[in-house]
C-alpha cells in the first residue's frame, strides 16, 4: 500500500472576532482550533472516510488538503512533493490531480453557465484535450456520471439535487484527478437518491482507479463504502483504522459512543439510555488534556492534564486515548 | 379508545402557480401513551400533516377532513376551546429551535407564558415549576438558565428548552416535527432518549415526524409511511420494517446502506421524488416502482388492512419479497 498523500501535524486556526469589551480590557484575541496536529496517510486506491460531528474540523481539513485554506502549521506531501511549497504551474498541476466535490450542488455550480460550459471550462483551463475534442469529451463525462447528452445544453437549475451532484462529480472528473476529496457529497439529498450517488462513487473508483477521501457525518455510509476510517473530535483525530474492524470493536470511548448513538434501521433496540452525556465543548476553548474527557466515563487525572498521542495499536490501527 | 383520530385529512395550498395538494386523504389514529412515527422524504407532506393537527398552517392552506381530539373535532370547535387544547393538551416541538424560540425573551419567561395561559399557578409556583421543567429535560443549573436568552444556549440545549416549554402544561400529546434533524448524532441520541423517557414517565403520547428510518426504528411503536402527500402504509414498526407491505417502503428500506456486504452496490430507487403540484391518477409511486402493473397507473390504490393492525395502499403488497431479518 503506497502513501499518496501524507498529512503531518496539520494545524489550522481561525481568529475569532473580538468584542469591543475584550478589546478595551486588552484580552488576547481568541482562535477557533479547527484542525489541531492532524497526521494521516491517504493510500493509493483506497476510500478513506473522515467522520465526526459538526465543528470537529473535518471540512476544514478537506479544504486544507486542496489548499482552499492554507494551514498554519504542519506539512502536506503528495507523492513525495511538498504541497504547501507549490507555486504557479506546479500548484495548478496539484489542483488538477486533487479535486474536490462539495456538499451543496446548488451553490457550487455556476448558475449562468450550461453544464457543457462548466465542463468545457475545466477542460480548457487545464488543457486536458485539444479544443476541437472538447464537445466529445463533455459527452464522455456525462456518460461517466450517467447523465443524458442533452444535459450539456441545460443550466443547473433545470436539474434535481441528485442530478446536480452528478454534474459536480463530472466537473471534478473532467481534469482527470487521481484523488477526490468529497465533503458531505450526499448529505443534502433524499435517502432514495443518496444510494445512487454512493453507487456512482464506488463505480467510478473501480473503473478509474481513483483514490477517495469521503467526509461525512453519516456513519452508516462510512461503514458501507470506506476501507479505512478516521474519527475526529474537536480538531483532532482520535482513532483511525480499518473500517470493518473499527466498527466491530471501536477502542476510543468517543468512537464507541458515536457508533452507539447512530440509530440502527432495525426495530427492537429501544432504550432510554443515551450513548454519551454532555455536549461538544467550544473549539474556542478546548478542554485541557483530552478534549473528550468532560464527557468520558473513563477519564482520570491524566486525561484532564495530558493530550493523548495518536499511536499505533497494531493492525494499522491508531488510537489517541490514555485509557484504551 | 384513541386519543387522536385523523380522518381523510386534505391540505391544499393555493399558490400563484395553482393549487398544491400537500396532504391528500390521510387517516391515522394515536392511542394513549403511544409513539407514532411519520416518515417520508422531502415533499411527502409529513410536516404539513403534523401542523394541520392543531391548525398551525398558514391562511393559504385549505384543510378538509376531521381531526378528532378525545372525540371533539379540533377544526370545527370554537377558537377559545382550540386555544385551550393547543399548548395545553397538544404541544408542538419544531425542527429549528432558534427560529421557534423568541430571541428577545429569556427562556424562563417563555415557559412562564405557557404556565400563565394553561394553569392557575401563582408567580412563585410558576417559577418553581419552570425550574423543575428545565431539570426534567436535563438542563444543568436550571435556576441560572431560566434568566438566559436562547442565543446563550447550544443547539441541543435549545431543543431541550423547546421541549420544556412544550411540557409546561403537561400535555397528553406531543407533536415533534424533525426535532433532531438539526442536531449532531450524539445530541440527537440524547434528545430522542429524553423524549422516550418523558413518554414513559408522564404517560404522554408522541407523534414524531422524521426522514430517518433509523430514528423511527429505535423510537416508535407504530409508523406511518408517507409519499407524495398520501399514506402508503401504517403498522407496528416491527411489522413494517420486517414485512413491508408497500412497494415504496420496501424500496426505501432496501436502499439503506448496511443492508448488503461492505462496498456492495446499494439499491437506489430509480427516478426522482414526485412533484406534488402535478398529481397522478394512480399510485404516486408507480413511475419509480419495480412492481408496477397497469392498474397502478390508472387507479389509486386504497389503504386497506393487509394484516391485523397493518394497513397498506399497494396492489403489489402480496407480491413483495420477504426481507431477510
């Protein structure tokens, strides 16, 4: 298994707005700790799931990977090359090979361009095919995502949510990427439509040998379609391992709670016992030590003091927990 | 005897582009202490059905049919009586607590409004009751929290506060419209478990509207499946999930991840969700259905008993494959 993208100690913080009162009292500016010291490998050909609840930093991480955000610290190596140092043509080449599919297919497509123009623009900017071949390539892309050829002449508003997401995927595929980062690509869709888009991702991956980073809050999807999964909590990865094994026997208390909290589509599991108590802490002031300790049934003095390190537990399985 | 009886409910919105039949002949009942789930995709009419019960729809909605509450028709009773039922005996919790709560009033005052309207308690007793209610829904340091405003609460805490307001007058029926859809999964789990505990402890009935089959499976006694403003199927959660008798329910359950082996292709429902502004003659699901026959496209299937306590509106009910347990 070769490493395609190596993420090391990636950190991204966003300065919070300071109130006038804070300014007058000379309080320091606070920062949202969106992504903290994340290290993760993306292997060639795999589907890597990144899961977590809102504010855990999964979308910020995704945007750092395609350089929509510049990380404050850490490194990013794509096939050995330092991504953060890339400039000009080299950076464009990286963006060609690493493409993003966004959550909301309504706002990520230009409403004034026809689908054909959107796809042709990507083909033209990255000079993927000679100008004369663009119409044929547009049709081939529409075939790939199972849209009719007449879609090329229509504008995004004429399509349903599921079809729009197919257009978003076709746009990402236009530049022949090796790695696709998909940020909640099916969350805005109805259940009956979701399945078709999930199938499309799996089919394209098998046909084109793509590597896929699939970011979602939906654990059922992650369990179904990913090879490995990384669980994030408050900006950090708390556990990463092979999907089937991790879901069968999660080791981090947060992963355990998260999996228990997902309602199963099977009747007869009714209890009144919640999987985990408490709320997500503010990323402005993450708790000292392990960020999960205020909600964790196993927490002790060490957890309240020291940030646990993500370390190997055998079988390509890493856990960041003092107790597990 | 059932607490709530909805018979042939129809809701039509008049819009600039013509009438939209959002709810099209829906009948169901809710027994005392029961948890009924209404499930459907966007545009299925599930939320409109829920809001039509206590007459919470806008003026452009024309509602017909009867909604009987303990035998009395809510839609024909005098406004004065309806006001006593609404908030007093039937309370509602909405999806987005930030837009349902009044942002300029402290939470305590919003609870107090309900207590003033529906109880005879004096000021001090109302304050004690408000503290008690916040404690009941799991809000820590309730005395301090009473004087805070909605923006000082987190999403989960706001939904707890909404539930506290709804419970203030000790209603017999709680209507919850996607109460956990805006929340994270661990918080959703806490809120659903809270609702179940309240149902058990207070002997309340609950109607829960959701798009999530998992939420239905783990929370409800009975389920009503809606599609294009119509009721497809009603029955116990156990029967509907294990032996669905409507082709739509069957297809919906089959499309869920986790049914087959890991990375096996899912079984999507072909086509697009229906447009309710263009009603169909036969079964609304017919264009997407893999069990469709001629009759389905011409004649609307009636909702009939297919087994004890299990009703379905599907000509293919007997032909549906049995799902593996």
